[in-house]
């Protein structure tokens, strides 16, 4: 009994402390920084409407209805100039994170950005905002290896063989992705449109669809099947990803699912990219070897 308990404890500890390929963390860091920059660029044109006192939501109203503490840098930004400066500062943090320069500080700047604008403008939040905010926290607390970065030569010499780092960050990202899909399915079990199979038909008739129109009515049975298929795929994807030899089936199913959503929906490409960032946590060292063999090698004397 004692041996079994120790074995179970060892396995549980291994989920967080077993060695992981540092290139996986670097790959996720770079992908997350790129998606964050794209998200910032999308918000930038509407910054005055979203975040200033002359915008669509008064800050005092937001503060009044915020559950818990109101923690937002936008509490100090009341005009478009101050908002622009803060957004530019956050964008610089994303670039530093992309390059791997002061990555912990940069990740902190990016995480504060996501928390701040979620607090200040809750009405603009969509699915990928929540995903990116969670991912920002996980990147912040994860190991920050020096590989694939522009850190100083001194920093590189300090850890020249930093190939293995603890896997706890990757484990938390896997749990996060699984929780997203599980929560999505559970939330839909109480929705009459999903349970009746009519969700896809109603969605493609709405203004959220890329090509809304009466053509949808000719494919009622097919769209009913697609509605149920989406629920099944969202349940199966985490299982496929968790088994290393099945991971590419999970990647394929996820790309087809979110790629299809992006094609048929209006302006949801960032949701696809945000979800794919979490998918990277399921990659294996051999995948990194394959990728590194295809990256251009710097010339050495």
C-alpha cells in the first residue's frame, strides 16, 4: 500500500517537475507574443472608444459594477494620449517577450495589459481575450529558458546547456486547454439550440456569419450533424492530444475545428491563433528537432 502511494505521488510530482525540452517554452513564448501583438493592433484603432472617459463606458460605472478589486492601469489613463502611450508601452513588452529579452519582466507587462483592459472594457471582451489572459499568466509563471532569444552573450554563457527545464508550465497549459473544451461542452448541455442540433443553422443565419443567407435552409440536416460533431470533437481533442502517438490527430482535429470556425465566422481568426498557442504545449522534443533542422542556421567562422 505504501509503495503504491509513493508511486502515485511520484507520478503526480512528475507531471510538474519532470524535465521538458526548453525549446517548447521558447516556441510558446514566441507564438504568444505574436498573437498578443495582433490583438493589440486590432484594438488600437478603437482605443479612444474603449478606454477613455469620452468612450462608450464610463470608468466609474465599470468600477461600480466590478466584482472584487478594480485593478487596471487605465484607472490612470483618462485621455487618448495617455491610453496610446500605455498601449505602446505594452506593445514594447510584447516585442521584448518575442525576442526573449528580459522575458519575465516582459511577460509581466503583457499580463498586466490583459488584466487592465479586461477590467476597463468588459463589454468588448470575446472568447480569445479570456484565452490570451489565461495564457499570459501561464507564460509569466513558466520557465524562461535562454534558447531562441536575443539575450546577451553573457546570459547565454551562463546557461549554455539549458536543454531541460521543469515541465510544470506545459502541464498547466495542457490543463487549461482541456478545461476550455470541457467547460464549453458542459455549458452547451443546457442550451436548447445545441441540444436540438439547430445551433449551426441559427448561427449561419445571424450577423456573426461570414456569408449569412437563406441558403442555410437547404442544408438543415447536414448542419444538425455538424452541431453534434462539434460537441464530440471538443470532447475528443484533449484525449487525442494527451496520447503522444495520437497528438497529430488531435492537432488535425483542432485545426479543422477552429479553422472552420474562422472561415465561416466573421473576425474570429484571433480565436484560432490563441487556441493554437495552447496546442503547442502538446508538442514533443522530436517535433522540436524536426523544426530546428528546418530553421536557417547562423553562419559561424
